[in-house]
C-alpha cells in the first residue's frame, strides 16, 4: 500500500474547488500487463476514488456551478457525487436501479449512439440520460432526498424522442398495442445452466470453430461479439467471459431481430430473439465441453405505437427455449466436421 501511494502523483491545483483527476496504480496493474489503473477525482479537499476513465471523468450540470460524477471501487457499490464548486457542498446519492454509469464524452451530443450525459437541472433535481445502440434511459437525481429514480426506459433504438419526453405526455396515450399474442413458448424450456455438449476436439480447435461458424453473420440472424463488445451495447449486463451471439436488430445491421420462430401456448408461431453466451473449456483426453446459455429471450408478438402514432414491433420477455441453444451447438459440430475435426457427444 505504501508503494502504491508513492507512485500516485498529481500537482496540487491552485484552487481546490476546481476538479482534478489523478491516475493511481493498482495491484492488478502491477501483476497484469493488461491491468488497469484507478482514476480518482480531487475537489474541495476531498478525494473520490474510482471515477470514470472516460474523458474528463465528470460533467458540469447545466446552468449551475455544480459538477456530477460517478465513483466507487466496486461495480456493485457505485455512488453519484454532486459538488457545488462555489460552496464545496457535496451531495452523495447511492446509484441503484439506474443503468447510468457516468461515462461522459468530452463533447456530449444526444445524437451520439453510446452516451451518458446530464440533461438539465430544475427544482434541485438533476436529469441524467444513459443510452446505447438499442437502449435509452432517463433518470432523475433528487438532491434533497438523495435518491435516483428511473422515469423512462426504451429498449429499442430510435423510439425515444427527446422532444416528446420534454413535453407533457397525454394521459393513457402511450403505449398502445395491437394484435398481441399472449402465452409462453409451448416447447421445452431451458434454464440458467444452459445446454452442454462435449466435443472431441481441443479448446483451441473449438475456439476456431466457433469463430468460423458465427463471425461475419454466417449464422442467419445472429452476430458474434466478445464479452467486452457486448457490454458496450447492453448496460444491464456485465459479461466477463465467453463469446456472445445476439439477434438484436441494431447490432445486426438491419436484420429483422429474430433468428428463429417458436410456437406459443396460444397456438401462434412468432419470431424469437435472444442473447446467447458460448462458454468452452478443456475436459480430458482432448475433449472440450461447450455450454450455450441464454442471457435474455424475447418474442415479437404484435405491434405497439409510439406517442406520434408510428407502429413498430412489440417485444415481450419469455423463458428461454432449449432448441435455440441446441441449434447453436449443432452449428458448432457442423463447423468442426468441415474443419476435419472429430464429432461430439451429448
């Protein structure tokens, strides 16, 4: 700990009410070449550990002398900090429920696809926005009550209209739906453990086969991403390993958003979309176990209208289906066969 303290360096600002960030080496950065440093924010004689590494690490609050940032050394225990640079008053709000993470770009613009920004300030409340390719969320930070509340969520890109959100919504006008089918899939369901298969191939061969089978949209309706890439598009998840197959329309460059269909208990067959995690590891005697696990699953079961009366697909969460996971394993087996490797067994 003494060594770490000695290696952290910064110059003392002339005015302590002005924010200053400092990079601090961590144990992980010493033992792992890919380990990251920690970024701290100093202001008004206080030090806030673990602010965002994006650009400045904090944002000004419009029409005030305040700055806002998110800090914390654990992803599970993050806090919003708001500091008045005139009075040095500090307000700290536990960051719960909201997907807001405080990754502020240097030049924020609502037109950007991946963005955190402070929208406005009124009545001692700060309005903040988190958005990614197919996700939009607005939250309100109440500085008096020291709470944050999510007030709007839109899970498909383009449906959220800032102009509409800043206007007074008409009572009972949103959302509207039509031709919506109810019921869960009437096929065998999967569970949190996913579906597993043992292949007669090494882990290296499996990795190559998975990449060959799914990269470049070779599997209809699904795109392959690393865990880190997927986390950028999916703020609700924090995947640390494996590869991710997704049928999200915004990530699939115009693909319908579903890669298969399922039969509902209502008797109607509807499009099915999912995020699938692929994990693999060596077993024994040149064998490798592959597990396909569903992270989320939805069906397109009808239509819904936005505030302007434009109709789009209506999505509904459903339990994951086993056959979708099995189909991915079958595609891997076929790729192994074409690569002249051995087959597989359940």
